[in-house]
């Protein structure tokens, strides 16, 4: 394995290249711009403009207006600023109380009157609500916002504050019930896997799931702002079109300050929402909570005043929930799952983190920062499997991980126009299944979670989910090292930036199969209605994949020409992946085996232009028309290298007849031949179905070289946006945005040993059922492979197959996918510091029914009308090749209001979202298909049965989710200290809308414990949650 080499090179690059910005500079930085005129309206060149704030290293940033009276001060940290304008012969003009948030360009114009420069006119006003310079679109969630709104402050909870965010129905957090569950944000039709998460402007998403993995969790009390960029700005610094959640951390200052936060609730504070309609669907219990707790603290201050500062933060949090209708196995020694109804399943989550950050100033210009965060977490259900009722606790391995994130930052304002920035990140993640150990050989195994890791795993599809045990532990290492450097040149009309980023890392893993109740052998069982039918035997299972480099160079400019500002950028990406040599040791069943390393697949290069514009419509800084056209590449890390590497034959199945009835395979399992040992009291075992087990063989799937190497071969998308923003009143602004995203460079997998002539057509008949829109109809255009052939797959571009196999009467065309959407948003400042924000979003992106690895799948409108091997892709009436996903509406609002009595504050969050997607999977047998008067296949199906979703794609959805969360707070202020007592009421309407619905079709009159359309998860019932925050 090549992990040491990657680690050494990655750390070297992180330390030497020093990427990214101190605090919020760079990604997420703010700017102040404007024009200075005299009383007659003439522009004034040569005016000195000073922006001062305690958050600046140099305290004051200075520039001078150009020949057109324009100025620009860029790369500013979020905070409160005062801006001073001075010119000999004119009175000094001062603007106080300008509050800048990340990614915002505030327009501050000034009018200087003739007089002595010693005279000062001071104006204090509201910060503008409209940014007339940048094409950016996003949401900034400040520390103050998190403090007043009823949310759990997790990344998943931030979804409620982004009107256009798309997530699965069962991903909606209710006061922390989802914890740090793996939820991704899809915006403007982007893949959830293209979402990236940053802290301090640097990537902390790990390389699992092609770069979308999330194991590191941000401590909310350490956050100054969360900047959620929605990919409309066209910044050349961003590689992907997905949402970017960038956390701006709090830093120490010259005064000792800190925060203590605690929150708690339990089941006694929760109502019951098992409604009559749910009882009518067969539910006797619903999911609920047992406890949710969060305790965190932060303290920061000076080490050496004006030179060296520190911040340290710590957090312990977790939850215990209750899954609906899931129970522990009553007897783990009887080989049959029997629910113990006195022991319901209560999935747990436990998190802890310890962070230290220091910042120091060297001289008058250079600021350095360093931080490290050590974390340890586990969840009994990484993706909500237990909540969904699709797993059993004994066989559902917990996700357990040890994580660290170390960062280094540097910034240097060289002059009023030239700024440098850089930094590096080292993210080390060790994650296990049912194991907290970090050694790849499992030598430091440490139990984690409620599963049974070393009991044999039993699959019995006729009786539901797997049970009895996991039969294995897993150990994974996902390390990433990223660096960035940039230089900015800022004048009154230009804000230019150029730089580079590089990401390196590895995804290395091992699964150790061991069933101690079967002599410690590496195997699992398959039963049919409680009777053993087969075994799966496992060899050692190591893997080692590397992101050799994901290197990018970028240049961008924000160029202002009178009232028009052009946002222009260009980005070059170069990605290379590889596989390390793997040496699998011998285990109790099979000998050692190995494979060599494989370099440089893929080797992709891309050039992505970014074009945006913003126009100050009336020249008053209150109305802006914006637009952009931007190209992005698809996310990736190690997936392609793994896809085309040597095939690791990790396992084989063999039939098994338990003749002696002891549920132990009494055969020579190391002997690959068939055995009948009944005469000696043993069992009957069939031959290995995979004689190549415990070897690496040549991959039967190969890549078209035109796909894996060269320029413009990587998947990509283009996004176009158009918007208008207007500040209607001093405290009220609205915006409207249209977005369209189209995708390209689609690939297909072609088995070269098959052609359409190897398939036979048939039809199916939909059951007569009033619940089915196509009840009783016969649907044709399905095809079944006639013969078994060897696999010889070629992965290549789908465009190569247009009209390769003409089909009479059906037109073929290029594969397409597109998103269309529209957002209408509002922002209002209420008196006494209150706010009201939110909006309506409509678009044709559908996210699948459940939380899953890397956020699940999204579906946009698509077309794939051509033939690769099977004509069904073109001809199917069940799932047509042209899919028009429906437009769905989302409404999200949040607000807070400081009441004029007794320091009371009220706040709320409201969401109205689409319900879960419904499918109806039905099993068709050969006999059923051939019993049709017409459309019969005329022979048995090659695989005996076929499971088909008999609904038209994306045609049925569950009820809409409506959730109202409320908070009442009491503030106490004393000598600069603040106490805030909160009482939150989550799901105040006590809604019980299903969020996960059984998807296996059953007839209306079927007698079954798992009927189609029965919910297995509903909205969490109304509950109270109490919290306290102390700031000093």
C-alpha cells in the first residue's frame, strides 16, 4: 500500500504551499465599494478611504479613489466596520456601524462638502441589503442567527434556512433528531455528491464517495458564520456546481470572551402523533426520541495583546432515539429472528470534539493561524436505516470514527492594492464499522455500537432484513491534504485574483470477516424461511485507492465599468487517480493473495470558463440585475481508479444443505469441490460458484482510452442563472432567480459479447388495483437476455451509440439531463434587531426516498433514447427513455423578533416540503409473464423472476411535510455578559406525515405485516427542548 508516500507528499504540500485564507479572507471574504462625489455631483479622485475594524490584522485598510471617484476595499473579514473619507479642502465623512457578512459587496457612496478636513460628518445607517457588484447567490447564517432560531445547529439543520435546498423527506431535522446524519444539499439540480464542506475556507469533506464523504463535524459554538454558496456566482475558486458550506470560525481577540451552551430534552417532553390514519395503515408505534443532549463551550483571548491570540472549544453531544416497530432479537442462539417486544431498538449517536486555534501577528502585515481539532463519533445508523425500518440492530454495523483536522493559514496585505493569502489542511479520518480501532489489521479492535459484529450474518429475504449479527468489522482510512495560494490585486474598478489549489489523499480499507459462533470462520449464511440454503465464504478484503492530485489553477476578475460589474474567471483542473499495491494476508479460509499498483487512471484535464455580470439598474445601489453562465466539472476522488482496477475476488457462494440440523456447515469448507458428507453425519455442500476466490483477476470492465485520458473527458455541467434583486424599503429586499443546469459527457457500459439480437421481447400486465394509476394495463417494450455470455464490458461515451442499432419507428438522440428552477426570496430587518427571511422555490429536481451514502441520488429531467445492448432502454413502456420529472414547490421561512418587554424574544422556522417519492416494486415470474394471451416471452426468464417498479417514474408522492418550530427566549444582560434561556417547541403542529414508505407492492387484500404504502418512519412528534447560552 502507498499510504505513507501519499501522506508524506500531502503533508509536505500542505506545509510548504500553505493554502488559503486567514479567517474569512478569500472564499467568503467581503468588500466595500463605492463612488465619492462633491456637493455638485462631480466625482472626486484622490480621496483617501479608510476601512477600520477590530477584525483586521492591520486595524485599518486604506485605498484612494481613482480618476472616476471609485474605490474598492476587498478581502475583508466579516465584522462591523467604520469607513472614513477624507480629502484636503473638504470635510471628512464617516460611516459607522457597517456590518459586513461573508461573500457580500457593500456599496457605500459618499458626498464630501467643502470645508476643513478636521470637520467630520458621521452617519450611522443600515448595511445595504442588495449586493450590486457580485453575481453570487447564497445564504449567510451568522452566529447571532444560530443563537436565536430554533435549530439544532447541525449542517442538516441548515437546510431549513435555504429555500431552494433539495433533500430527502426523511432528512428533515427536528430539533436534533437527525444528529449529524449524512445529509447533502442539492441546489439548482446539482448532484448531492458535488456538495463540498469547508471550514476557514478550506476543504474538510473527505475522499469517500468521490470526495463527498463527511466524517468531521463542526462545533457550532466555534462558528462566526456559515456561508452557503449556491453555485451561481461563477467564482473560479469553486470546482463543482454543488452547494459549498464554508464555516468561518471565531478567533480570539484582545479581550477574554467565550460561550457556554447546553441543550436537553427527553421522551417525557414529547407528545404522541400516532394518528388514526397511521393506525389504519397498520402502525402500532411510531419513531420517537429518548434523549437529545448537547454541551459545548468556547473561550478565547490574548496570549500577547495585539500580537498573539487563542481560542479553544469543546463539545459533547448525542442522542438516543426509538425506531418504530423494531425490536432486539429475543434469543441470539436459536438462529431465528424473534422480536423481543420488551426491548425496542433505541439507536444512539455520540459525538465529542476538542479544538484549539491560535493566531499570531508577525510585524505589521503578516498574520499566521494554526488549529487542530480531535474528534470521536459513532452512530448506530449512519444513514437512518433503523429509523426507516429496513435493518435489524444486531446486523446493522454502527459507523464509528476518529477524526482530526489540522489547518495552517497565512495572510499578508502587502499594500493597499496587493494582498497575499495561503494555507493548508491535513484531514485524517479513520472510520470503522462496529469498531473504533484504527489499525488496518484489526489488532486494536474496540467495540462500538449495539450490533453483534462477530456473530454470523444471516440473510433470509422471505423474512425481512438480515439478522443475528454482522459477521465482520471494517476499518477505513480516508486522509486528505489540500493546499491553496492566491494573490489579489484591487483597484477602484478591478478586483483580480489568481492562484492554485491542490488536493491529495487516499482511501484505504479492510474488512475482516469473522463469525465466532461458527468457529471464527469468515462466512455468512443465507436461509429460505428459516432453512439454510447457501453460504458465502470471504477471503481477506483490503483495498488501497489514491487521489494522486486534483490540481487547479484559477484567475478571476471583478471589473466595474460604471454601473456594470463583470465577474470573469477561468479555471484549469487536472486530476489523476491510482491504485496502490494490495497484499491480502491469509485468513482462516483462504491463502494470501496480492495485486500490483495501477497508475494514472484517469488522467483528466479541463478548462472551465466562468462568466457573470451584475448591473446597478438605477445607480443607487438598491436594484441589481444579475446573470451568469458557468462550467463546472463533476466531483471525483478515487472512484474511477477503483472501477477499472484488477477485480478482487473477495468471496464465493456455495449451496449448503444442513442435513444434521445443527446450523453449522459440516463440510470441508476449504475444499472447493462438491461434498456429500451425510453418511458420516455431515452436510451437503455444493462447489465454489467462484473458483477464482482469493485471487485478483483481470477486470472484465475496461475503459475506452478516449474516456479516461485527455482534455474535456470528465463529466461536466453548465449552469446559467438570471436574477433581479431590489431593496424596496430601507429594511426590506426581494430577489427572483431563474436557473438552468445541463449535464454532459455521459458514459455507458457495453458488454461487447451482446447485441440487441440476444434479447427477446415481452410484456407485463399491471395488477388491477385502484391505487395504481395504470391499473390493469398491459405494458410492453421489455426485453430479456436469451443466453448467458461472458462479461466483456467497455465503458465509453453514450454519444457513440446514437443510431448504432436502428429500431423501426423510434427516434434515437443524444443523452441529456437538465434542471429548470425558479426561486423567490425575501429578507427583512424588523425593529429591535429582528429578522424575517425565506422564500419559495420551484424546480424539477427529485431526490430519492431515503438518506443514503453521500446524500443519495437526485433525478432531473432526462432522456436516454438509444440502444447499447438491450433494446428495452429505448422501447420500454414501463419506464420510458424520456423522463420529465415534475416541478415541486418548497417554502421555507424563518424569523425572530425582540419583544419590548422583559428581554423576551420569539423566533420560528417554518417548512412546507414535498413528500417522499413512492415506488411499487413487484416481482414477476416466468409463469406469470407466459400466461398472458399476448406479449408472452415464450420461455423462462433468464433469471427466473424480475422485479419491476410498476408505477410511472416520479408519478406518486406522499403527503407534503409541514413543520413549524418555535422558540421563546429570555435575555439577561449584566456587565457585558449575556444569559439566554430558550424554550423550543419542535413540530409545534404535531404533524405525523410519513417520511419513509414501504416500496414493495402488495395487493390490497394481501395478509402481510409489510403492506405496500405502509409508513415506517414519520415526522418526529412535537416535543419541548430547553437550552441555555452564556456569552461573556
